[in-house]
C-alpha cells in the first residue's frame, strides 16, 4: 500500500513540475487505471472510463510521454529543449483518411513533425508511440458476464500500419491499421466454453450438497 502511495506521489511530482506534464514511458506502464478511493481520476487522465476506472492517453517521443487530457481537442502540450511549453496537434491520420483532421501550416505544428497538405500526417521517421488504457471485455448477456482488464499498454498509434494486435497501443489491429478502440470482445466460442465450465461447476457443487444432505438425513 505504501509503495503505491509513494509511486502516485512521485508521479504527481513529475507531472506538475519542471517538465510541464511529462512522464517517462516506464512510469506510464505502471499506472493503475482504477479510480481513487473517492471516485476521482488524476488530473493527467482523460477522466472516467466507466464507474470504476479512469481513461488515459499519452503520446511519447522516444521515452518521454505527454498526457492528452481532453479527448475533443486532440492536442498535447510538449516541452521543448528551451523549456517552453507548446501545444501540438497529435492527429497522425493518413492523408486520405476521411475523419476530421487538425489543420497545420508547417511540420513544427504537428507532434509527428510532418504536415502534409495542411493536415498533420504520419511520419515514419519519427520515434512516436502511443500509450493508453486497455480493457478486454470477454462476453456478456442477461445471465452471464465475463470481463477482465489489461492495464496500460504502449505501441503504434491509430491508423499506423500493423500486421497483428500486439503492435498497437490499443491491442487492436484492424484492416492493416491500428485503431483506438480498446473495447475488444472475446470470441463467442471462448465465452461459451467458460459459460459451460461455470455452469458445470455449479451443477457439481449442487450434486455434492444434495449428496451430503441425503447422507445426513440417513444418519
């Protein structure tokens, strides 16, 4: 418990002092996504993910990460070598991606350091990664619900080319590109297997209880 309190205290010091909301990737991976005891989320988070957990999103250049605290602006505050804090666009969409794009005038306007046709785009030469909270919801219906969570994960950002889930920050590679969807349903066949195991276990317990009751009645 004391170790957790010490880590949180150190994390807050790092976030709020000289580096203007910067944090090392190794510390990002240690973040506990559960809410505080009072139900609040840290100021370096994006707010509540659900009733129990907080949502986090960081963009990292080399081993230094910067939190995104507002999901609607898609910007991150980056501290330059001169100590000046600047706001950068973090959208790394491909040029033909048909979602709303953040405008830019020059490369230095973008966290990826690449402005193409007036929008921030992917920069294959930049050492950029994204870190985010990951949840793997297995299966749920009116009777049975399986769920478990994966803590912080770092990897390729949304719309960066990928060949498998493990390459992406979201652990979700779809149609050859990473996406930010960290809700990943489990295969129905696996859910059915777990359902049968639980039901089988309950039936076994019931049979044992009936057997013990009958044995006691005989005596």
